[in-house]
């Protein structure tokens, strides 16, 4: 186990421990590309109960500016 990064032990086998950001112009670019590549995967999970698919999260993020204007 990595003492500085104990959360790594909880990563699934195919989840990389490091991300190469050199391939992306920004973190937002990385996130948007990931959302487009994996729209049906779970984006948010809370203790195994609450789940939100990536496509649903994208929809929520798109309407957020409209809600903030209310």
C-alpha cells in the first residue's frame, strides 16, 4: 500500500493511479472528453447507494447556469 495515497488500494484494476495531463489543454478538457467517451458509466456513487450516470451528470451541469440565474 502507498502510505501517501492510501485511497489507491480502492481503485479498480483498470483505473490508472496517475493521469497524463499533457494530452489535454485543461482539466475541464479532460473531464469533457471522459464524459463523451463513457456516457453510460457511473459518474458519482455515494457509499454504493446513490448513483448518477455520466450522461445525467452532463445534463445537470448544462442546466446549472440557468438555475443559478433564478
